[in-house]
């Protein structure tokens, strides 16, 4: 039963037995894991605030072969999201990040690029607060879809393969796995503005720290809707946090 130490981000916890917790977390070198934190629900425990949602920690655990659950020994807190979570809107944003990550990532498959993406987005939200929240969520969703391999060509129609003029809107629908031009637009399609496609191209080239977007919910809402469709289609489920974000 080898002892391991990993830099990790906690995704979610849920009760197990009388005083334990099941913890879902991303270990930077091991991928997504689930483990049992013994006595973590007792007032005095060795985990402290380290099992809070999206806490950045150094996790110490034991991993047996052919066992789905690891055994968590303790953790050291590197960065807490406690101050951010005190704000309702930012708390919903954290819930969205955690839910997408928990549903999206396969177990035992390290993904350092995704881990760094989460750290970057969390840092931006802590630094900018609500003024940078929507840009951070858009950036995260875009790169989550990109890293998953589900981002279609944003400059060409998926049906006729013709280039969509940079100044023209594109269109998307749940029945089509990409963007279409005006001529191939399916019934009941949504429009993706030219400005939003250009912003997506910028986000794929430039780090979130350098973008400087500080707009509200209405900015790039069409891009977030398109990315949400792509995520939910691949996950084959509706995200619980999506309507909460829409209601902010």
C-alpha cells in the first residue's frame, strides 16, 4: 500500500458512514481520484479546511492496487477559495467549475494542462472578483471543450465546409455538432456573433491574464451558450449549475 503525495484540487465531498467523507479530487500527477477521508466530519480532524470545494492542497494518501478508492491520510492547504465562496455569484461560479471538472475528467488519467487551466481560472476569479468572473468562466468553458477534443472549427460551416466570413454571424443547434453558415442554418438555431467568434480565437491564443476582459454576464453570452451545449452533449447530461449561472 504505497504512500503518495500529490498536488491536488478538491472537487467535491459527500458523506460516507457515520463520520467519514468520500472526496473527489484531481491529483496533478495521477488524474482524478476518489478517496475516503476517515473521521473528516468530526469537529477535530486532521484535514481542516483542506477538503473545501476547489481547495488547492498537497494531498497525502495510500493507494492499493485494484481498489477504486484511495485512503486519504491528511492534506496541507496551499490556497483556499473560502473568501471567494462567501460571495453568492462567485460561489455559483466555483460550483460550475467543480461540477464540469468532476463530470468531464476520467479517473486515473493525468491531465496537467487541465490542472493548470483550473489554477489559472481560480486565480483570476480571486483577483478580479465578479468583474472578471464571466470572462474566466468563458475562458474555462472554451478550453475545457478544446482539451476534450470537442471544439469544432469556428471559421467554417460544418455542413458545406465553406468559410464563414469574419464579419458574419455563425449558427449552432443541438442537432448539429458544429457551426453553420447562414445558408445551412438549421431550424431553431442560435446565432453566434462575429465578435464572439473573434473573442474565442483570442482566448485560444492569449492567456487569461493578458485578455483583460471585465464585462458582465451579457458579454459573450452566446459563446458560453454554444460551449455549454458542447459540454452537455459530450457529458450526456444537463449541468445542475448551468441554470443557476443563467439566473444571476
